[in-house]
């Protein structure tokens, strides 16, 4: 009987490569600053050449590499502390799951494998400029994704570099949807901060979750001084209001 191997998820492979590349940089801050400076110089030099030249292709590849670093940093900065430690041990120090499980975090290997897949899937989504419903509680992730889209879109719009128009239109649409999401997030935070006699429970809970995204329902209920059912109801309403922006941007 013939056996079939599971088809690898190449998106996850690309995500893992980007994550490993992040920790191959000896001095991240200096290297990133140098890369940005090189991009500016290279673009100025590319303007002296036809758009179809190899120089422009090299510039776009270099910019894509910088965007990948931005994506990885965005994901890592939004991870809970235990998962950040896991990434540190596994990808920065090169430790095995067995070592991490028995010598560092004391968490079973199955959980570590699950964490690893979730982190890589998160990176994969952002590498393809896609946010998910889980990201509607991360203001900084949405801001960073809008910035990343600005970098890519402006490159093709401002420099008139030939590009597939449908691909560029898709990026522009995603940016528009994510900006709409961000406006809703910031409005909830603004309304929750207003000093009024009647507390706006919905925006108070949403804003609390946006500021403390890693709190679970019970912890958030205690933080806000309300029942768990109230938290569940209002967060469900909030997620539902954001789904259209995620689906339209997909």
C-alpha cells in the first residue's frame, strides 16, 4: 500500500527562516540602522538606472529582508514572557525542546511544539501582510502592520516601479481595512479614558483588554471589577465588529 507524506507548509518554513535570520544578526540595532541607510543610498543610485534593471530587483530584495525583520520583531514583542523565553532558548541559544523542557522552562515538549507552531504561524501571517482575529487586541501589531504596508506600497507608488496591479491593489485594500481597525481600537481607548459619571462598560473592558492583551477572561473581569459573563459578552461584540475588516483584508 502506498504511503503519503504530509505536504510541508512552505509558509511556515519561510517564517522559521525569517526567525532564525533575526538571531543571526550579531548587533541588531547597528545592523538595522546600517541596512536602512544602505536602502536609501541604493534607491538613489537605482534612480539612475532603468526600472527593469537588476539594481532595482536587488533593492526590492533588500527591502523585503528588512520588512521580514520588522515582522519578526513585531511578533516577538507581542508574545507573553514564557514564549519569549522559549524563543530565546530555541532560536537565539539553539537549545533543543528536550533541553528547554527539562532544564529551563519545565514545560512538556508537546506544549513547546504547540507554542513553536503558533509563533511561526503568527510570523507567516504577517509576512503575507495578513492579520487574524486574534490580532484585534494588539494595537502595536496593527500599527506595525500598517507601517510595513506603507513601506511596501510607497515603494511602488512613489518610485513608479513596475508591479502587478492586482497585488498592489490588494495591499492598499489591506492597509485601508487595518487603518479602520486601528481607529476603532483608539476610539475605545479614548472613550474609556473620559472622566464621566456613567462608566462606559463596553469601552472600558475593550480598552482594558487592548492595554493588557495577555489577561484571560477571569483576570480581565477581576481587573475591571465586573463579572466574567460581562467580559465575555462585550469582547464577543468587539470581535464581531472587527471581523469584517479581517475578512475583507484577506
